[in-house]
């Protein structure tokens, strides 16, 4: 479904004069989606931390800029493009970008015109206090009154209006943005940007981050989204982030809706494993808790985690036993297919568990650390080497309150929890980490979110895990040596 509409400015003005209703602004969670922007419109741009609705508004007095827009037409943009086409395409080819040349050229012209009209100094820092004073007045401020004091909302609004003028299908969006949606320590940023219909992909979209150009050269930051970014995707979501890749440098950013807070974030379906990969995981010989860890890591609930394979032990003088190289190679290929980065080590070590009444044995062990980000893999690796419990807990996706309580010895005993909670299937996932005495109710929210996610992605693995845990609980085996089933 195409959620963008090609807008004719004259038609909008005519509709406005005859007072026909125009569905220009649609609410999304803590933000708005606007397919149409027109002169005199009051655009919601901010609000109170106590409300999910944007109550602070900006009057879009585009007519005040029109005298400088007489020559800013689709015809003139195309003529300028044709004059510079060869050198522009050569430049894109040189940096290895396959972005549609005319689309990127249009974004460049729009960005430069927006900066001219709003008196944006690209090399100057933003004075937010001056901007805030204007919005603090009783009267709704006009866009033209913020010249020299604009931030993303004003720049994206004028940018989208200019794109309309030159015939580019686009939408103004206010939501949140992140550098890495898998980083639970990163605070999302309230942000406004422009979404463009992809010029060559029917179900594709581009994000024009007009308020944040690349580098000191004022190069437009345009990104291709991993999936179609449209109103239908966001309208019923309280949280969703979509990954987008810069068309020039290949760097990643995330855009969407949600709360401005640290923690776990719901990410787009493009981060999910394919049905075929899920089926391979379901039919694999991995233990249920390892299958679940892979699903949670891929979903971003765990920044990085680990899995180990080892042989049976052998005593001194006995033949060594070795892991099946083909099976390890198969697991390597599975992680690659699932889109997970990993590091692998293989070694012969003393068995972690001695055999009853026998001398210690050797085993061959292959250890994998895996996750969505190579940087997170290195963090977990370092944390394990230094026995940094705080960082390990963060990498495994544990709530900070549970990590702190574990270090202080202030964890709650399962016997002190309400019986009705312990009887819930999702509580079987509570062996992942020890909950705190003070915050166990909130921490159960993490557990339920994980359980619901696993159940959604693979009911088969969910049931397999629940059945295994019921058996373990009946037998009184509720711990591994490290005290957790899910890492």
C-alpha cells in the first residue's frame, strides 16, 4: 500500500479556501505523520513529558518564504540536474553509491534552499534556549520567526514543503532516532525527519535526515530503510524502530516511535530470522535454552551472549575426543544465515565438572560469543575475561536493578513470590537471572516480554522450553553451574 501522496500545492490551497477537510497530520505514538504540509497549518512539534500527545505547535507560514521560491520549481531542478548530471553521477560512482542520482540531487537542492531560508549556520552550535523562549510565548510561533534558531522539527517541515513543490513524494515524521537500537544504554533522541517514497523500489523508502547533514561538507544524509517505512507500519505501535543504511557511507541509524528511555527496544521485522532459519533452529540438536538465547539475541533483547559445545571427558592415558568439525561448520553457517556476528575459540581444557569419585578429566570445548554487533561481542569478551559482572549482565540483557541486587546479595527467593505468578508459563523464563527483592515486579516485565517474543517467533521452541523447565523443576534441578539457563 502506498502511504505517500503526490501533492499539488495549488490543489491544497484551493481546498483550504473552500474549507474542504484535509487529513494532513496523523497521530503516531509521541509524534505525527504528515503527508501534506501547507501554508497556515499548525504543526504539532513538541509537548509535555507527562503526555504522549504533542501540544506545542508551530504555524507554517510558508507564504513568507515564497518570494525567494519563484525559481525553485521542479522544472528548474531537473534542468540543473541535466546540466550537472555527468559529473554528479561520476561522483556517486566514485564513492560506490547506487542511490538514484536525481533523487539525491533533489535532496541536495532542497537542503541548501531550506538552510538559506531558515538562515541555518551549518558550522555553528544550536542555541536551544533562544528557540525555547519563542515556543514559551502564549501565541503559537510562526516558522519565519525562528530563522537562525531552528532545529530538526522546523527544518524537516520546510524541507518536506520544498520537496512537495518540486514533485517529490514525501512525508514529514516526528518520532525517535537512535545510533544503535540494540544498545540498551543509549537514550533515544526525539527527532523529526522526512520520509521519501523510494524512486526505484515499489515497497521501499528513504529517510532524508535533513537536519543532520554528513560531515563539514554539508552533504545530505539520506538512508535506505530495511523495510517500507510508512504510516501503516507505525500507526498502532507504541514502540518500533527500523534500521536504515546511509546511501553514501553505509553507516546505520534507526528511526521510529517509542519512549525516550534506555532499555530494550522493539525493532523491525527485518531483524527477524526468516521462517526457513527458524525451522532450522527448531529442528536442530541445540538445547532449548540455547535456541531461546539465539532468538532473543537476534531480536535485540540480548546484546551478546554465548554458547559452548564440548566432548565427553577423557582421563590421562585415554584417547583424546574431538568435536565434529562438520557440526561446528554447520553451526557457523547457521549463525551467518541468521545474520548474527560471532567469535569462536576451540581448546582442550579441564572439565568444569569432575566425575563423581573419579579424577578430573579433559574435554575439547568450542565456545562462541555471538550478537548483532561486533562491538558488543568484544564488550562481552572483555567482561568475561575481567569477570565484570555488571557489564556481563548488561550484555546478557538483564535489568540493571537485577544486576545491582545480585552484586549486593539482595535477590528474592522464588519461595517468596506469589504462587499464581510461579504457575504462569512465562515464569519458566525467570531462571535467566535472579530478581531483586525491591524491583522483582518490574523485572518480571522483562521476563514476560522475552517469553512473549519467543512464543511469537516460534511456538514450537517456546513449548519445548516450557516442557523442559517443568521437568527440571519437578526434579529439583533449577540451576546450571553459573546459576542461569539463559545467557
